[in-house]
C-alpha cells in the first residue's frame, strides 16, 4: 500500500482527497494536518467520511516530520507550500503540490503574479502534472509534481489538440470560463456567501486572474512560441464544476468542418480514459462530470466567422485538483491511471 499524508487537509481539496483515497485499494492515508482543527477527529469536521476515518485525528503541521508516509499531498495555500515542500523533499519524500508554487517555470512571472519565491531552485525539478497533454514520463520519474490549476486544466484540454495541430491563430484565443463557488476555497468570505451568490452570476478578476500565466505557459509549450490569451473567469451560483467556452480563429477556414475538427480531438485523446469527446451537435454540461475525474469536450465551427468554439467541462475539485493529484500518484507508482477514480457523476 502507498502510504500517503495530506498537508492542509481541512479544505475542499483535502476533503476530496480523503473521499477518493477512502476507496483506493492501493493507497492509505496515514496522517492529515490542519492548524485550525488540530486535535479534532476528521469525521467531526467531515461527517460524510464516517466509517472511513473514524480513528483519524488532524495533527499540527509541525508534526509532519514524524509521519510514516512516502507520498505527501500538499494542499497548502500559495506561498505557504513553498516553505513545506523543500523539507519533505530533503527527507526523501515524494510530493504532489496542489498550490501554484511550482507550476510557473519562469520565476519572474511567478513573482509578478503571486509573491517572492523562497525555494525557486526546485521549480525546474517539478513536473507539470497534466498527463493528457504533456505525457507521463516526467511525472513518473519526478519527486515533485506541480498539480495544474483548475481553470488551466479545463482550458488547456480544450485547446491542446488545436494548438498542437497548428489549426488556429494563437493570438486570437479567448477563454470565457465559469466556476462553481468551491473554487474560492472553504474559508468564510462574504463575497462567496449564499446570500451574495444565490441567483447571481458575475465576472471577476478580469484581465488579472492568476491562472492566466499558467494557461499561457502550457499553450506556449505546445505552440513552441509565446502565447497570450484573453481569459475571463466567472462565478456560478453552484457548488462545483467549471465550464470553459473557448474561441479561436482557424488559420484555414475553408478546410474544416465541425466533424473534421471533432475527429482531430478524438485522435488526440483516443487513449485517454478521462476524456470524452461529444458527438457532433452535442455540447457538454457541468452536471455530467460532477464528482468525477472526467473532462467532456464538445465543439462547433462557426462557419460565418471562421471561428471554432470549444466547450469543456470538469469538476474543479476533482479533475481540476484532487482527482488529478491521484491520477498523478497512480502514474508515479505504475498503477492503472483509473485506480480509485472510476465513479459516476454526483
């Protein structure tokens, strides 16, 4: 059994990791940390886990050095993770980090969008954990995995086949994405309270969302050139899920149809167990993927404008965070990627 520990386990991503690992037949959780809930039982904070973690108690983060685990799933906030990860790597542990601290390869870009980096020497060592796009080998051989962000996951999966095949004008990419409230985290906040979001719908951080450089980085690697997208996130009055509507101009408008573009996606993702390409005329809905590690993608060629419109849906807490982390864990340990991740939508 793979002995795992979850650092910062009292948030939504920690809960999802605990939920998934409770049914994972090749891994076990040996410890969970939380400053806020140290000394309290896991099931007191998360009653939905009764019957799975009845004897487990949250411990202080400082006690993590004494934990019997080989893999650490780090759910700490950006800026905090970079302090804990070097200690774990120095102790010979493997780490999957769910923060943004090791995703951005250019230090100056990270520090522009986030803060000063205290362990920048480790950034180059981190493997970016989006296997459907960047492959498995670097993930399998790395001690540190930078788990992708939720918005970048949905956007990159929607765009990768088109960028790789050089079918679109990369300067024309617009990403219009909508996320459920859980994307804002579990901390109490007036802006994401029920009375503020119920029956509402709004854009936020227009032109300044921190996931923008991560999206640019991924698409730039695929294109072999700098890419700068227009990315606008929105807040949906639902618990979970991200729907990304992506627009891009085709280079050759007369050579493609909706059917031919869908075939590009089917061939690109043919062997990917978590990617579903919709039939022509069908577009995905967030409720199709809630609680799963799946990504559903549909598209339509707007022949009047020569623009392709791609729509992807993921669960921001699973494929956009904790499920992806377990998928990466499975790759590291040579397991079938779907181990512990087969589920039907909530």
